[in-house]
């Protein structure tokens, strides 16, 4: 996914002279072809994210469309004030390409695990937040970023994720994609949780439970219309995210439902990472499994929630 997004920066730069790349500490050879073809628009500034954000804002004010790239935690936590004041306050067309959203960098521990990034970026006025599910969708997404007004935070997976998106669905910022029609359950996903939702839906189907899937690649602005249409008549609405429970997809979905429906809410189950830093080292998959976000664990949580839905409170929450 990352390589695809980076190659798209080069492709966009070849098409539009406003496009430039700014990296902090990229891996050796990152966009080497672009650095040779467009050396004045391929900039490596070192580990100085606050400076890079200010620099990208200034370049955007001069008419450029900067694509800034580094690890997700460095692009959010380290320079949050600059993102808020330099980019969002002035609504600058800067694209923040964040490597390793969620638990991609699980082997490096909590300093590199972006578990709250959606929440803090979604909170910023004018910021758009996008989480593609695979490399093919990332390519279609990058095409749509060139002329988008205002800053964009792009949360990327590690790459090598199974391709589950479809070209015929296309990609439009702020428009969700219905991957499977609603059943008695509807799962709302973002990013690489789509792959796990599809697998969980297959497991549920084997138990006679039909589960729809709404892929919410854009968490902000959230597609409330698609959400309401998918949720209508379902017994259980489930959100899946590789993120802490506060402020992410589950929160965004709950807020949209409250705003649109008031008290007439569907039963809701939010599946997420726990509200704590991860002190267990391992792979992304192993930590997702540990915290109940493997396909089998998702299916089991949904089965239990359905069984309890007649006597439970309207909103169920599991981490």
C-alpha cells in the first residue's frame, strides 16, 4: 500500500507541476525515480516533523500541493500544533501520507503504534481523514487527492494486505462503499479491517447469519446518508476499527446516528482496540487477535451480541 501511494506521488508529479514530495526519514531508495526526474520537487528534510509541516504550509501558500510522508505517529503526535495551526487553520492543500496506521509497527512498541491517530486528526477543523483498505484502493484514492480543497490525513497499512477492493466501485472522498448488502447485521469498517470483516461475514453466513458490510474509507467527512441507508432495518450495527474506542470510526458512526436519528437508534456493537497502550510485542495480526479483532473473534462477538440484543441496552461496546 505504501509503495503504491508513493509511486502515485511520482505519477501525479509528472502530470502536475504543483505536486512535490517532502519526506522526513524515508527508507533508502524511496521515490528514487522521482528524485532523478524532479530533483527540485523531491525534498528530504530529516527528522524534523514540526519544521516539515510549517514548510509544507508555506509551499502550499505559494501554489504547490505538497505530499508529506513519514511514520503515522511522527506525523500526528510530534507536530500536532503545526498541523492544526499551519495546515488546518489556513485550510492548506497538504496531503499527510502516514505509514503504519494502527498496529503495523507492533514490533517497535507503543512509540510507533498509531492507535489514536484517527481521533486526533478527525478533531481538527478542515482536516479530511482517509483509510484505504488495500493497494488498489490507495491508487484510486491518490487520484482524488490532487484537487481536494484543504488538508488530508491518509492512514496507510503496511502493504501486502489482500486486495479486496473492486475497480468498479471507484473511489470518491466522503462516499462509503457497500461491499455486501445489509442483513440482520451490518458491519461498518475502515482501512484494513475490511478484510477481516469480509472473512467474519463468511463465518457468520455459515451459521445462517447474513451480514452486510459498509466500507467507510473516509472517516471524515463521514457518509451519513450511506450509513443510515445501510442501518435501516438491521438488528445490529457493528463498527470495526484498528484504533482505540474513543474518537475513531465507532465514535464517528455513533455521533452521526445520534444527530440523524435522535433516540431511535439501532443496537450497536463497537469492536476496537482497548483504551490503553500496547505493551505486548508481536506482529500486527497477533495483537489484533489478542484484542478480539481476528475474523473468528469478530464473528463470535457478533453472535453473542445478537443473542443478547433483546435484553441488552441499545449500545453494546466491546474492546
